[in-house]
C-alpha cells in the first residue's frame, strides 16, 4: 500500500477517477496525450445518449411519420357523415331514374334540352346527372370535406392535442387537405360511375346527343365523360381552398361549410346578371359547365382553359391564405 491511496490511485493522481483507456497509475497529462486513452474517451462518448437529436427533437422522432394519410383517411371514412354522403351519391341516380320513369309522360321525352335528352342513352343520363348536381350538390360536397376538416377538430378541442403529439402545423394542414381531396375525388367519380351503370341497364349504350344536334359514339362519350369529371374536379379547386381557409379561420364547421357554399351560390346568381358584361368572366363559377363542350364533334377548348386557369388562381390565393392563417392560429384557447 506504500505510495498509493486506499482507492488504488497514486498520490497526486487527480480525483480518484479512472479515464477509459488509461493504464493504472497514469496522470491526467499522460492520459490526454496517450492515443489509446483518447480512443477510449471517444468510444465512451459514442456510447452515451442524451435522448435528443441534434435538431432538438426526441431521439428517434420523425415528423414525417406523424398523422399518416392512411390513418386520416380511415378515420374520415368511418365517420357517419361520410358514409351517409357516399350512400346518397349511390342512391341519387336511382332516384332520378325513378323520376323519369314514373313522373313523366313518355310522349314528352327527347324534346331538345339536356333534361329531355337524359333518357336517350347511358351517356346522356350521366350528362344530365352531372348538370343536375353541378350547381349545388358537387360544390357542397367539396365544401363539406374541406370546411369540416380543421374546424371540426377545433370544435372538439382535439386540435391542440394533435399539435402537441407533436404534429407540425404544415404537415397537419397538408395531411388533412390531402385526405379531403381524395374523398372529394372519390365522390366526384362515384356519382357518374353509378349513373353510367344505371344508364347502361335502363337506356342502353347509345350515342351521346347534345341539344345542338351533335352526336358522338359511346366510346368517345366515355372519354368525354372522363374529361368532364377531371375538369369539374379542377374547377372546384377554388371551393376546396376557400372552405379550407374558412375552416382554419373559424372553430365552427357549419360556418366554414356554409360560407363556402354561400359564396358559390352568390357567384352563380351574379353570373346570371347580364348587365355585368365582361365582369362575369372573373366570377369563379362562370365556367362551371364548360365541360359540356366536350360533348361535341368539334371541341372548343377555350372556355375550359379559361375556367381551369381561373379556378387554379383562386385556389392558390385561398390556399396561401389558409396556410398563413393556420401558421399563426391560436389553438391553445
């Protein structure tokens, strides 16, 4: 024990602690200049974990794995309002078929308008269904999915808990909007698909006939109907963005949905006032039915191009406003 302390270290050695990689009896100066000791310190440091990543987040946490899209979609599909809405879209073509079958004298059919041409063939029946739903039902569906997405979470007081999980605000808004867009697209496809099935069964696979007298084959009409659904989806982007903006601006889902629908109806009313002249071209609903130009042997793309551009511009403006409003929104109250 001579020359050493009771803990096994030589007098003068610092503190009685042992540095990994050092040899018994080495001084601090020897340890910090010994390559083996430095390697030991490095290995010891690598084995230590603070529990946090360099960016300050909890170790192993990744914001890209929060609120998966699949989970949000399943959650929305399980909601009763979504199930009832999709069920109604399946039922609507049968209701319209019954109205034609039992509510109108067969001698007055096919007298010139899209309503009278509805029973001429399956494509014509689909065209009529899209016309009947295009003014109110389709905008309302899009407004419902987008207007309810954030406002409902706020009204349930669950929005602050989602952000505390933590889900970044920009990701929460993006995932919610994407789920709403997919459900809206599903609705826009489901309605004409069921209408086509009903039309094929009851009216046959004849030509699509327009009120102007143009007729296109059943195969061409399928392409035209596909393009029509695509155009309607693009044209309703402004409704989606407006409803999303109202959804982050208020905690009342009914107010967000109703506000978007009200603006759509107001735009349609103003579009009927011919005294506005060229100002009507700037209304978001002015080109809502431009897709009907596809039911023609000589397609004019002008109105559809103008309508798509107008919808994208309005959607970009309202979308940016929604992102900015949600970024600074107080969700703790």
